[in-house]
C-alpha cells in the first residue's frame, strides 16, 4: 500500500512525532516513515519539530529540578551542559597496583 506524505504527516502530528506509533496508526512499518523522512523535507521537519518541543519540555523540567535543589539534576546539568566549564567525570584506568594496562 502506498502512503501519502499528507497521511504520514497527519499520523506523525497525531502521535507527536513518534514514528513507531505513527506507523502503527497507518498500518505500515516504521521504516516506511523513516524512508519518507529521508526523501521529503516536510516529513523530517514534522518529526524534528515534535522532538525539539519534547526536548524543550524536558529541559524545563530539569531546570525546575535544579532550582528545587535536586542533587541528581544539579549533577546531571553540570556533567552535560556544564561540561565546557570543566565539570566532567574523569576515569583513570590502570593495571594491577596502579601499573600500566597490558
């Protein structure tokens, strides 16, 4: 069955850009939507728009958790967004008794 770009976009909008749910709604395989997204900018833009909004919402929740003093949120923020300021975890790998790894 051939799925129109308009039908794919409509399914993506209904599922907030969730590809597998949109495919299920259409009755096709997810690869059908992935392939259309590679060929048609409007499909890719629909997916990207919903994913961008989801990330923005998650960042708002993270910000609120930081402002509430949640240690996990502070640590996560420093390790990711604050990485350029030097907040990175450093792992040192050594062999037995601190020697070289063989």
